[in-house]
C-alpha cells in the first residue's frame, strides 16, 4: 500500500501518519496478466468477433493490460466485458469486470461508484468461492474505509483478507494485506506491531519474487521513516521503490514515488526541487488520467507555494482541489483544502474569511477523529482570534492546541525509541534478503552447470558449421552488396535530414497535443457523462458553465496556436507577408476578444498605443503575437490587477510593450522562456494551466517579421514583454 503523505509544515505539522484518501492505488487491479502484449491482444480481439466468453476474457485482458497506465481504457474495456458477461450469464466474467470497474473508479476518486461495483464483485466472489478475488476486493473496500478515517472497519477487512489469502497459500496477497495492517498500526501509534508486520511482509514478498508489491512495501517503509523524521532514509527507500516500479513498468507506482519524494523535499524546505517534482507528478497524472494522484500533487504543491510566500497561487490550487473533493464527497480532502485556504488568508490579513475556512476544517477533523490536523487547525484559529482581539476564543483554541501538542510530543519520543528497533530489524531483514538472493543464484547455477557442458559442445559444432557456411555465402554476396550500398548511400544521405526533421516534428506535435489537450477534453467529457448518467442535474451543470466556457475559450486559443504551429512546422519556417500595419486597431480588437477573461479576474485592460504608429509586418502574425501576449499577461496577473499595451517608434523601429502587474518571473524562468526544449508549463494565479506554446509561436512570428522579442520581470513585480518590428516603409 502506497501512502502519499500531506506533510507540509504550515498545513499539518509533520502529518506523515495521516491516511491516504485511497491508499492502494498501485494494487487496485486484481488480475495477473501484467506482461500481456497489448498489440497482440488487440489483434486477437479484432479477429474474434463472436459474443462469447472468449471475447469477454480478451476484453478483460485488455482492461488489465492498461491498468497501470490509463483508467479511461480500463473503463472502456471493462464496461464492454460486463455487458457481454451479463448477456452470457458468465458469473466469473461479471466478477472480474465489476472488480476492474470498481478499482478504476476509485483511481479516479469516484468513491461511491467504485464502492458500488466492488461490493457487487465481492458478493459474486463469495458465491463462487474465489479466494484470490475475494481477498483483493476486501483490500480495496478496506482502503476506502481507511481513506475516510474509519480505521477499525479498515483493519477488520484487512484481517479478513489476510486470513483468506494465508489459508489459500497466496503469498502475494498475504504480504500485501500485512502491509496494509502495518499502516493501521502505525496510525494508531502501535509502532512495534507495525514494524513486525512490515518485516513479515518484506520477507514474504521477497521470497515470492513479488517485485511490484515489494516496491509498495519499500514505499511504506519510506513513509515510516518520514514519520520518524529521518528524511534521508525516507528519500532512499522512495528511490528504491521507484526503481522497482520502473523495472516492472508500473506507471502509477512510479508516479506515487515521485509525488512522495516531492513531499519529503517540501518537508525539509527544499521548495524549488519539491515544486519541480510535484509539477512532474501532475503532468504524469494527467497522462495516466489519474485524478487521485493529480489531486495529491496539487494539494502539496499548494503547500509549497504557501511556504514560498505565493499565497494567491496556493489559494488557486487549493480551490481546484476543493472543487474536486466536494464533487467526490471526500471529507478529509475538503478539510485539508479549507485549512490550507484559511492559513493563506490569515497570512494575507483577511482574518474574518480565514476564520470561516479554519472553523470548517476544525469541525471536519474533529468529526473524523484525526488528532494531528485538529490541533493544527486549533493553533491557526487561536492566532486568528488573537488578531481580532477576541481573547476568550483565542485562549480556548490555544488550550486545545497545547493539549494536543503535549500528546504529540510524547508520541514523537515514543517514535524515536521505536526507530532504533526498526533500523536494527530492517538491517537484519535486508541481510536475509541478500542471502536469499545469493542462495537462489547458487542453486540456479548448480542446476544449470551440467546442461551447460552438454549444450556447449553441441553449440560449438553448430557454430563451426555456421561460420563456414556464412563465410562462403558472404563472399558471394559481397560484390552484389557493395553495388547496392553505393546506390543506397546516395538515397540515404538525401533523406536523412528530411527524416530527422519529420521525426522531431512528430515528437513535438504529439507531446503538445497529449499534454495540453487531453486534460481539458477529459474534464469536459466527464461533466457530460455525469449529466448523462444522472450524477448531476442540468441545473447543477449551469453552475459549471462559466468555468466550462473559460476552458473552451482557452482550448480555442490553444487549438489556433497548435494549428499555426503545425502549419509552420510542415512548411519549414513561418513565412511573413509584411505590409504597413497600424498597431492600435489590432490591439483594440484583441482587448475586446479577451475582455471576458480579464473581467473574470477583475483585471483592467488598457490600450495606450497611439493611433498613428505603423509597423512593416504581417498583420495576421501581429494579431497572433498581440493576442498571446495579452492572454499570457491576464493569466499571470492577480485579481484587481492591470494589463497595459503601449507603442513607440524611433530610429526606424516600432516597439510594442505589454505590461502586467502579475506574479513576475525568476531569472531562470526568463532564460528558458523562448526555448522550445524547455517545459514552460505553469499555473496561472487562478489555477489556469499553461502550455508554453503561445510564447514560442510569438517568438517564431517575431523572428519571421525581422523583429526581436525580450521580456523583463522580477518575482512579485510583474512582467513587461517588448516586441520590436521594422517601421513602415
């Protein structure tokens, strides 16, 4: 069980033991066809069109083959398999389909729908006496209780799963359930019991060569060390876990370890590195359509921004996560986001609004029964009421905070004592693992030695015959081959440059489309599906219409940019058709086009370009340049900010400037601004997702019109982008 931790110091202190919302993301899917070749399965499926159990099993195998990479594909194939299974009265097919569907919905943070399918799968597994599936479904259901803070219910289900898997001789699931039980013990501060379960789990999983589950165990050991405050060892075991996930091709497992490493780095105040890892995690989660890990990364990135003093960016991310948590009815995540927003508002001296958010978080944490975050919320409320000079309430929450703090101090001392025992036992276990691996290698070598001698003699004779034959054949073919080589070399050299260019264009285009279009399209598709499935009403949908409209406007601009980018790539370079072009009308046109986006953030737009200034350039290129620069300025401007467009002319040159009062940029960001190879995707002040392609398009079009583009900026002081073009002829 991988346990992503929400550990930002200014959110929850050292909250390493807080439960993951859905902890068993990596082990959610139940079937063993992990090495199945997707292309081979797809060919088999295309050849087998009969609506029978064979096709059902092929659909299930396809769904399982995608389980580590993309939940959309899992849902597609599992839904088809379920429909066929019902028609055929194929109980085992229904069970496997329901199990895949339940786990996929849980991975998308749709807990209610996931639970519905999982309980149906559990019922069929019990009827069929399928111990393996029953074990795995019990673990998945236990994880949902765990994510809600219902530890007793989760522990009961884990123990039942453990008993069934042990009785069936299923080492894989026995080790996995022990790992889950260890997490419960750790949360209940029963560290000795937790250590014992972790060590048993590692021993069982290593003996059975269950590398993927062993990677999960390493991840939990990393979480245990994080709980102890040993950040170096926590990072070491996260990296061990990541190596095993990459070895087994588990994308979600690797995603989880990247996220957890970012969280540990945030805990030790290495915020720049933490930000980079968490942004990488968000990108990978988008590629895998994994809403759970995306939300974990967003919440922790918000905490990083809070620590960096970027409260507006932090609030925007918290609200993005809060919207998702409210849609999925996840109380824990709602409380986390409310607490984070409250802290940001308190730092911005918006005390009344901060108290509203903090009281909501405090109430939820109290109802769930989580001590650590409850004490943190009480501490923040004490500060807030003190700022309002409400001494009575400030003292009341101060007392709650101090009582919790005393108990946590005792728990920390207990954890330090347990860490010594854990280190000792873990080293012994690692030594045993190495000995076991060595014994396996020795036994395998001894078993193969006799066969090796026999095969070596036979292979030697065959090689000798083959060499003689090849030499004879090679001599005959050499002259003919030489003639062909000369001819082919001429053709190859002619096409090498063209092929390299096409390959670069392909890679760049697919990367852009996958990264920048998939997320918004999936979000809109999900909204439509929720209406079609009756999960929300049309009246509820109306509340999302402004946000959906904004996404469509952003996608429209992105699609225009992509089409222009693709056209330029296919034609080689952007070709300008310059004419004398007035600047002011083009600026006015684009200000009118983007005014709604600015109004949504209360940002004023001003055109200070004189009516008589004319540049010698391609007007369509200038239109794209102005539109992207104004849109970018709006994106990174805070609420109630301003964006100003101005123009001057001197010495045969025209200078167009776009100035905003936004968040600004660091020197490193400025240096990478117009470099295509860099990942310049960032979040705007309202959580808008950027692509970086608009600025690259501006750069190419300015260059095509014999101009220059430069940017000047400082963090927190806004940005000015200056485009210089030739004056009218």
